[in-house]
C-alpha cells in the first residue's frame, strides 16, 4: 500500500481518484492497526490482573496456614505492603511484555520496507537514529 502511495506522489499521470482510494485504504488499515493494538494491550492487562489475583490468593493461602504465634509476630502492614507495592511492581510491566516481545519484529519489518522503498542508506540512518534515541 505504501509503495502505491509513493508511486502516486511521484507520478502526476495517475488519476486523482486512485490517490483518494489509496488514502482511504491506508486510513482503514491504520484504524484496524490501532484497534488490534488496543486489544493486544487490553489482553495484556487482563493477563496481568489474573496473575495478580493468583499471586494474592497464594499469599492469603500462605497466611491462613501460619500458626497463631507467627500471625502475632507478623506485622499486618508488611503484608499489605507486599500485596500493594511488590505485586503491583511485578504485574505492571507484565501488561506490556507481549508488545516488548513483538517490537523487534515490527522494527525489522519497518526497516525492510524503508530499505525497499528508499534504499539501504535511509534504512541504516533510521536504525542509527533509533539506537541513539534508545541510548539517550
């Protein structure tokens, strides 16, 4: 699709209706991309919440098995701190783990398209720019 849009820009002989059609198809594809990405993030949040529920349940089951002596020695604030702070710190990044795993594939695909449409030097410049942004 991107190649057709670039060809339309470069060739003034192509009819205007084709350009409008290309833009509409591109807009539809971008809308689908956004919806799919949002669904992907939503599934990550649901998985994270389910893992947090399971870990909280495991922690409460462990507390139920403690003896009375251990319960009196255990500070309730410590248990609440574990549940609120530590589990939140563990489950928050899990929402985006699927996106992090797919990100290299997305980047490689973008560089391949850039290489195909504009040339290797532009793909390498874009890669170098991306690496500098990640380092900074």
